[in-house]
């Protein structure tokens, strides 16, 4: 068998295999059926050519002509269903059906070998295929889906090349034998078309095309180099040496050739992605030298806006005092100022499991699943879409999570292009994910820098506070002693009531000033706690017991403690101080309104590789906290009390952070507040310290308690 015969057999078998494979993949749609018929027609056409060359029977010539007449019919119908028209029947389909009848009559007539008949058949086949590709290209460009535009553009180019080179296969039919290059390209076109139909919306066209063209270019280069070195330059005696030289040349050219081909494909077929790639690369370079989150937001969103790939984008940063996310910066339609974590929980859970979520893709998948009746997955996606409604005009875009230390979400990036549907392909989303990784580095570096600044500030404050305490406490002691001495009346003398009143004020203010100095020292100096394995329920019970014994009001504190909680790593005495501060705040917040106060404990699942946590929640139904006060709640010396120092919550937050935890605050004006102490659970703990008052032993109930601040 010659080259044409072997190539025809091989390509025919591949085409039939592709036709069968598309029918065996799940549900059969009209596009799948027409593609299978189109591929089977091409496969049988090549096999009949092989049979004609192999057995030299004229009957296979007639079969080849019949298959050639049927080929454009399947092609036109296939191109029509790939991008269907809206409320309009295709004129091309009707014209092709009319032309098929006379063509079939001609190839079945005794004159089927005449040159004019064969020329008419060739014109009919390639004319209809070219018209079908042109119509497909026009419908693809009018599509609102960018993914459809790219896929159709790619298919039309490859299909046109396959049709042009297949013309050579028809030329042998009219007596002009040429190498069967068109057969190979036809199979390539079928393979790419089948991959596009199988993967539909998620087809990786860039990867398919890149591998295909790189492999083709390298194959031709390999063949050319071997031909030059082995056939033209060397004879049989030097063939081995020339083959080695050819292999060396191929190894040298492989990487540069591959890079050049990929670069050309990238620019020729995905120009919009080139713009996004350049914008993201430039932004990542700039972010490498950025430390402030505000500057980070400006750089990232400016890059997205300059790429012209997004009509809107918004970046939300996690509220340091709670689980919600606050708007940092945006361009385009006005986004919500805050993402409530409770309302958007399904969306946040999905972002915790994957780096990005395409809301438009999920919306399309929900519609498909509704038709197929899939249950659990459909319900989960519907809950996610319902949660995405809080995003307002950004509910159809791409959500990307920015993860910090411990894979926790520290920011959310929303990107939207409302000009087209399917605006962002999987490659585009992957580029945006790299931008989020760089932003996470900036946020983590910023937090680390602030912690260093805080340590330096506390060190300086500690030195100042130590000297200040020495200078202040001694005079305070003298003032207090003198006031107490003056407050004691002499024997038989009647004390002046006005003098006793003013002396009482002096003593009260001296005690308050002494507490302020002590609070400053507690905040400034390093912690001297003894972290160990702590049962949070025991600490809660002991704290409430101490408070109830010294409480003057009749307010009750309700408890809801989850049993069998894992131990946490903390200092029991200091944890009792933190809880006492929070409970006293809650009692003060509800004193005037008469609301209830409750303390609860529960297990909080980490999920997706994160550590589980134990939560202690102190909830009140008081007046709540305004957003302005909430932002400054943990700032040292910030207070809303007449006699407060503003250090109680700051000290509590510092202690909890030293144990690897955090304090979260959720509050609504008029309905109360919830302070949650969240501590990592299930840690390999250091040996348990000796029992203290917090753990149930005896001890001074008020020693070292941070001053309560209003909640």
C-alpha cells in the first residue's frame, strides 16, 4: 500500500472512533447526533477511498461520491446547532437540501465519472461547507458569550484549513494526485470539535490549540532536520553520526520553538487574555513593593480597570472585629458596603473550599440540573445563588477568595463584565487567582508589620509606664494616707460634713487613678501567664460564680454550655479575667434596658484543613453598639464610660491573640451585642498548670481583672 492508501485507512478508522465516542458520552443532543453523522461520513469516505485503492473496484468510487454528497448536509446542520439561531429558520439548510437532490442524481447516473459531474460535486461540497463555516463565524461574533466567540473563532479557522487542504483529497478524484495532507487536518478538526462539544463551556481551547500546533510544528521540524542531515547530507556510512547531529539540533530548537508558537497562538486567538495577562503581571510586580492594604486595593483595581476586561470590580476586606467583610474599594456600579457573613454563608463556605466561584457558571449549571432533576447538588447551588443576592450588581460575576495565614479568608474580590455572558474563561480566572495570591501576601505582610510596630510601641510604653508608675504611685500613696488620716475625726470632735465629703472624693479619685496606672502596666508589660490545657466550661462556671457573689443588681446570667468540648491552650486565670470583663460589660449594657445576658459555649468546625475552634459567646440584649464605636472598640484608651480607662477590651484582645485566638463582635444598634472568644481546639497542649481560682480553686476573685468597657 502506498502513502495515500495507508493514510486513508488510518484517518477513516480515527474518524469512526471519534463518532462512536461522542455518542457514548452521556446524554445525546442534536449537536451530538449531527456531529456523529458528520464524523462517520468523513470516516466512511476515507475508508471507501482505501477500499478503492486496495481492491480497484468501481463500486467504491460511486460510494465515495455518495458520501461526498451527504457530507455538506451533515456539516451545515451541525454548524447550525452549534450556535442556534433565535426564532429564525436557516436559509442555508433549505438551500443545501434542495441542491442535494440533483447532486445525488448525478453521482448515481452512468455519467458519474464525467469531469463536469465530478467538478460540480466538488463545487457543491466545498461551497456548502464554506458557506456553513461563514454563517457559523457570523453567529459566533454576534454571541454575547465570550467563550462562545473564542470557541467558534477557533473552530472556523481550523475548519477552513481542513477544508482547504481536503480539497487536495478531491483533486485525486479528478485526476490530480497529491499527498493526503487534508486527511490529517480533517481528523484534527474532528478531534478539536469533539473536545469542544464534550467540555462545552469549560473547554481549554488555549491548551488544545497550543499542544496541537506545537506538536505539529515540532514534528515537521523533526522530519525536516532528519531529512537534511540523514538523506541530503550523509550517506549510509555516516547516517548514525548525522542522526546524532540532528538530535542535538532538535534539542537546541525545541524550547525556543515551543515558546514562539505558544506566544503566537496566545496573541492570535486570545488577544483579550493577553491584555488581562499583562495587566495582572504588571499589578503583581507593583504589589511586590506594597505594604499598605489601601495602596494594594488601588493597584489591583486600577490594573483590572486598565485591562478593559472588567466593567466592575470590588474588593472587600474582613472586618478585624467580626466575621463580616467591609467594602474597601470598587469601580463600576455601587456595591453593597458590607457582606454579612450569616447571610452569605453558603457563598463563603464555597470560597473556603475553592479559590474562586463563577456565579454565572453556577447559574447555568442550575438550569441544566433542573432539566435533569438532580437533587442535592441542585439544592446546594440554589442556596449559594440565593446567598449571592447580597452582592447586588455583582451577583453574576466571579468571586475570588484572598487567603491569609491558616487559609482563612481575609478578603473577597468580585469581578464582573456585564457586556457579555461567559466573560471569564478558566484561564482568565486562573490569572485572577494569581493576583489574589499576591494580595494575600501584601495583607499578611501588612499584618506582620503592624504586629512588629505594636510590639515596639508596647515596649516603649512599658518602659514609660514603669517609670510613670514609680513616679505616680508614691505620691498617690502619700495623698491617700494623708486623706485617710484627715478623714478620721479626733476624739470628741465633730467632723465637718463638707470636709468629709471632699476627703471621700479625694480617696475615690486616688483609687481610680491607681487602677488606671495598674491597667496601663497590665497592657504595656509582657504577659506573665501560664498557658496550659483549660476546660472553658469550668472557667465560665467559676467566672459566673465570682460575679454572682459580688453582684449588687438582681440581673441573672443564663448559660448554655456544650458538654465534652475539647481543651484549649490558655491561661485559666487570664481567661477568667477576659470573661469577667465581657460579662460585666454585658450587664452594664442591659442594666438600664433590663435585657437578658447569656453565656454559651460551642464547637466551631474549621473545615477544609483549618483547625476546629471552641467559641465562648457573651450575648446581651442591650442598646447595641454603633458602627462608629465598633471600629474603635479595641483601640487602647478609647472608652465611652465616664470613669473608664479604655484598656479593658484592649487587654482582653491582646491576651486572646497570644493564645492564637480572636475576639469577634456582632452588634446591631437597639438589639444587643455578641462578643465571641474563639480559641483553637484540639492542639497538643503543654502540661496542665496547677489549679487556680479560675479553674475552680480558691483565690482572690478580683485580682488583675481588666476594667470592664461598655458593650
